[in-house]
């Protein structure tokens, strides 16, 4: 199974379009959305080209491929915009060779590990910084970075699982 991981879109359709184009080129079976889809949050300025309704429209067109979880900036009113569920704090995704614990990162993260097995991949966003590392317990931590508001000197990015290994893709 090939999976594209996107997080922290924050209502910016131009950035989402670039990420989706790159993911389409790579090919994917599932599009995992790790939260903070529409709203930019009170700590971030309003992003350029902010259009949450357009982001919802773009994602709804791909609803059959999407697995999504709620971010700290997502609210119940956002769910009204989507044709797929996105209000769970976490989800599990069995990709055959890997089991992914999907969450935004504000509740479950490296400092507060989820109740998942040692071989699980903890996939989360929230920090807006790409990360891939293996913990001593055998759990892998994977953060695809932010599609629209990168932080920590990183670039706009998303994540990709090719069926065997995890990668970051700059957009």
C-alpha cells in the first residue's frame, strides 16, 4: 500500500494543490490527513491565499481515499465542510508491512507515546517540522511536516510511504 501523509494544511489551497500534484505523481492508495485542515489557529498569522472552503472542496473530491484525524485547530464546524470523517483523535491504519497510529500530535507524540505496539509507526503532524526517527522501544516516529506553514527552517512538505519505507517530499 502506498500512502501520502499530509498535515497542517491550514486552509491554503495553493499549497495543498502543490502537495496533491506531487503525491499524484508518486501514486498512492490512501491519503492520510493528520489534522489542522482548514483553520490557521490563533498563533499563526492568516496565511496567504487562505480559502478553507476551496481546501474542503479539493479534499472532498478525494474522499474515498482519505483517512483523517482531528488536529488542535479543527472543530466540529469544520466537519460540516467535509464528506469524510475527520473528528477522531486517532486512527489505526494497517498497511500490510506496517501498522500506523495516526494522530495530530498535540495529544499523542514522542513525549506521550500512544497505547500502541513497539513496531508501530506513530504518524503525527502538529510541530510543522518533518521528522523520521526510531525510538528505543522499536516505535518509529514520523512527522510529514506542514503542507502550508513550515517551521524550524524546514520547507513545505508531506510524507510518503512507498510500501516499504517512509520519505519526506518537499513541495
